[in-house]
């Protein structure tokens, strides 16, 4: 029960890595708030983990403000924030990606971290404690071709994590990131362009351990980084990648 008594807010928790983190957190004793743009998915995961579902568009200031206000009204406090919500674009030459798609990637993958920080960091500062975990990607340190704008957004998240950690450490707030390799999530097909045995084989050939990451892998790592066992760790971006970035 590494997270006994903790209250965790997880964005994008209606599926994929976010759902995996929510399930593991719940198993470790945390009360979990399942935030997702898909209300039905949020409710399904919340039912599985005895959590609280909440609908949010993390790219929109007003939506994030309402979410944080509602969460603090219901739960009175938040101990852990997991910025997991993210999107990508299908593999394409960088100059062919439409501007509106680029804007959406930056809004969901980068601006969302700004917005959740804007509304939750004052709460963490008031209680002189808090943990922020950003779900970045190996794409931020070892980018694949034809995913340039997604790669860039995750590189931004890694740099933001380190800067946040340095600034917030003196007030008792730890900030870390996880860099998963491509995983068995709804985004996998978008990363690959098409989900075929041939494309899977091509992707797996770049991962020494020979498999995609799983939500449970990310949930296990997230639990450690958000527990007291990691109380001396801040500003890291740990690869959970089967050796891909070696």
C-alpha cells in the first residue's frame, strides 16, 4: 500500500497508460480521480477502481479550471497530479502536417501541463507538498522520423519536467517524468500508421526486450515515483522502453 491515503488526479485516465496508472494507484491505496475527455471511458475506469470520474478537455483553460475547482471541492485536497493525456499525428512528412493538427498536439501535450500547473501548483504550495508526474515519451529523446511534431511536444515535456523540478523543490514539490516506448494503447495504431503484423515486427525490432510497453509497466513505475520510496528523486525522465534508447 505504497500510496495509502493519497489522492491522485490523472488526466487521460479513461484508457491506455492512464487507466493502467489509475488501476495500480488504486491497488496501492490511493483514491483516484479519473479525468478524461471521453466521459464514458472515465466512468468505466472509475467503476473498476472505485474512483471519481470527471470530464475534461485538458487543452482548454476553462475546462481545466472547472475540473480543478470541482476536484478540490469534492476531495478537499490533491496529493498527486499525473499529466498523462496526450495525442499524436499519423506518420507524415513534417511539412505536410496541417496547422490545426499541429496546434492540437501542442495544446494537448504541452499546454495542458501549463494549465494543470497554473491551477494546482498554488494548492501544492499552500500545503508545502505535492507530486507531479508527466508522461512523456522515448520520442522526446530518440525521435522516430515522420512524427516530428509529436516528438517535439514530448521533448518539451521532458524539459518542462526538469525546470519544474528545480523551481518547485524548495517548496516541497517533486516533479518527474516517464518516457514509455510505444505501447499497447489506443495510440499505437496512429504511431505505426497501420496496425499490421509487418509494421509491428518493424517497430519491435527497435526494442531490445522485444515487446511493446504495457499499461501495467507504466503503472508500476508511476507508483514508485509517486511513493515515499522515491522521496529523494526529482527532475528525472525515466525510460520504460525495453532498452530502445540505449
